[in-house]
C-alpha cells in the first residue's frame, strides 16, 4: 500500500482553479519531487496536504487513513510534518526549545503538574530534553542549542526547521523549497542533510524545489505542475527529458 | 519620611493587585491576540463567590478562596468556549472585542440581578494584623504584606511555568506563529483555553486581595480595577509578563502618591494621563517589543 495517495484533488480561489485534478502516489521510503514554474500551485498542494486549505474535491489518504478535511493539528498527529518556503521558526525561542515544541504532543503531563513542577513534570521534561538533544546532534546543531533561533546562520535555520519537523515523528516529510536562497555550498550541505534524514529515520520525503541540480541529484520520481494541472509524472530522468516539461520551463 | 514610606508601600500593594490582573490581560492578549474586556468582571465574580461561600461557612475564607479560584477558572474556560472561540476565525478582530464588552455587561447585570445593587461589606480574608517598625512609627498592614508577597510568588510561578514547561512553550509558540504551531502538532484551542484558565484563576486571587484591601463589594467592583490593569498592561508593553508586573506596580504607586500629595479627585486623570504620555513616547510600552515588519 502506498504511504500517500492523493486522488482528484481540486481547489478554487474565486474563479481561479489553483489546483485541478491533482493525483499523486508516494511509496514508503521514496524521495519525491514536486516541480513546476512559479505560480503553478506547488505550495497550494502542500497547504492542501497539511490541512491549511480544505479541498473543494478529492481525497487524501495517508497510510490508508483518510485525512481529507482534517485540521492541521490532526494531520500533523496523523504523520505529516513540513517546513516552509520562507522560514517560520519560533525566532524568539532557543534552538532546543524550537525542537521541543515539535515534541510537545508526544509527551504527556498535565498543566497542573507543570505549574507546580510536581508529578511527572521533571521526568518527562528530562526525557524531552534527551530526545531534543539527540535530534539536534543528528543535525549537528547541538552546540548551538541554547542560542536564539533567529541568531542562527541561514543554512542552519533551514536545518533546524527540518529538525523541528522531524521532532513531531512524521511518516511523511514535506520540504517547501529547502534550497531557496542558498549558495551552491549550502545546497550541497542541504543535500547531505536530506540524505541523512532518509538514512537515519527511514523517511519518506516530498519536496518542492526550483534548483534543478538538487532535483535531478536526489529525487527518484517527479511530478511537474503547470497552471494547477499535472503536466507530467514519472521517473526523474524521463520527466526531465520530456519535451512538454522543457517547453513549460524554457518556453518554445 | 515614614509617612511617605507608608504611602509608597500601600502604592506597591495596590500596584501588586493591578499587576496580577494585568497578567491575565497580557497573557490572553499575547497568546489569543484578543482583549478580554470582561477580565475585570471575573474579579467581581470571584469576590461574590468568596463573599457567599465564606458567609455560608461562617467566615471560613480559605475554602471561599479555593472555591472562587476553581469557579473563576471554569468561568474563564466557559466564556472562551461559548463566546470567543466561535469568533476566532471572524473576518474582523472587532467582533470578538465587542463580544468581550457584551460579556462584561452580562456578568455585571447578572450580579446585579442575584446580589442587588447595594454595596456589600466584605470581610478581609487576611486576619493578620501586620508588622510595626521604628518604634511604632511605621506600621505595615498584614493585607499589604500578603498582597505584595502573593504577587511576587504569582509572577515567579508564571515565569517558571512559561519558560520551563511544555504547555508554556506551546503558549510562546502560539503567540509567535499560530499557523506554524498548529502545523507542528500544537493544539491551539487547548493552549488558548489553558491561557484563559490561568488568567481567570489569577482574577480570583486578585479579587480576594482587592476586596480585602478595599472591603466593599458591588457588581461594578471589577470594572475600574480592570480598566486600570489594562492600562498597566499596555504601559508595561502588552504581551509581556514582566511588563505587566512593572506597569501594575508603577500605576499603583503613581495612583496612591498622587492621591496623597496632589489631589484625590485628580488621581485617575493623572494615571490615564501617564498612559497617554508613555504611548506617545514609546507606543509599544515600557518592555514591549518592536513589531517585526515582514520583508
């Protein structure tokens, strides 16, 4: 059974069909790319998958469970985590606290225990610290754990966003233009990070990207969107040599 | 000199009460991004509960305070659930503001209906006489000391809660970016509900202290302290917890000192005048952060 199954997804804003008849199947463990010209509806697809927008039509199934029309929080609990095109870390919080926010829903103690610092509070907080530090170590951010997220250099902020998403223990990770604004060195490092996430966590990843070097370098399968519709879908190599795709990107 | 010190201390005490109320305002604003104008009336409800329960138990005010804290917490949660939550997605933030004013009038008139308009005399919940210093020249009342100590404890517990617990961190995350927080699995509804619960519990504590220091109770008891605590929260920088504390203390001291040395009729005008001046000089309040512009 596929991990993610999207059937006939549609959404309109006013008279504009932003996404029309969108289908996508991602198998467990795949690294899947979603590409297309600006304004093609890629981020809209991410917003539909994570429940930020509710589709007019269509079904989204994660691991066999229907998650269409669930709230963003429920979808996260069901197993989808994401990063953002323009980084949305909690800037006024420390690096480790950002990761701990991602961990919040997986660890339980009551607010009363928290206020009084009694009961399970100490034990659970210790477990959360341990878990957060373990994650930061994987992403090589453990030395910066106490500084404010906004004081991290750009590349590391991107990394921290991935670490925070991983803290929610997802089945599927969505990366929205992870290489945006990066220089070639940083992009190279990002590719290593993505490879690391796959290796360490056995993660299924769907990413939006414009950087063709990154896309052709790491994605196994691609879907190309153009004007809200699927233009082409398949193995990376075949898709990138498709004349329709080249036309959409470069014009005639 | 000792009389100045006495006034200063009583200003500090009044300011501590404003601070506890202001904490409720500022938390709700910081996290839910709304002004709960009914917050002052939660104080009044708390006072009536203490008054009724203590009366029924022939003066056992400890039970009264505990019952008031529990019921005010429930009142806060219910108000949020019934009146504010359905409007959270509303197109205009004015909708929920007007509703809050409606809730305020509703509570005042409900109290009027149940308890009548006559002013009840409230028996102080603090029986301690207080301390005397400098051969009897400086006397500090028990209620004053208790008020100041309680407000400091409340501030400390609240700071620790927000900085050191997962619920507190979730509050900060929601305050900063509600959308990103929900996508990280934070339940925003529960987080906001908890904020209201804590703010309302604080209102009950503030009510017990307020009515012990100024022992008269009417349906409008909470209105003026509520407004002044709102001023204190804005003065300190709304959304900031230490700001609410500083704003509250400052306001209490200014009010008592201007009542004593300038004019008791003018004191409120001076208090609100200071708000206008501070906002002209520093619109975000004393500890308020600059609003980040999106690039």
